[in-house]
C-alpha cells in the first residue's frame, strides 16, 4: 500500500508519544480541552504502520532496508 519510511527509534518514539497522549485523553476526560489529546492517534498510527506522509513529501526515510 504505502512505502515504509519510519523505523528504529523514530517508530518507538511515535508509538510511546501517541499512547501517552491517548492516555492523557482518558485520564483528563473532564477538562475543557481533553479532545486535544486525540491528536495522539496520528503519531500512534504512523508508528504502527511505519508510514508518514509528511516524510514522503520531504523525502525523509528513517527505515533501514
């Protein structure tokens, strides 16, 4: 489907940051801007699927082949 361009430490950091932001959403569900934590879906998805469209546009590839 898409070429893999996210790998190594970059992938691990994206998954950890995405999970932390989603945990913040559930832990702070009563705050006014708790919906902003849902942005964690983006780094989590790019880490899991190893594909970042912005990296593709910029020509960056951190995935070892």
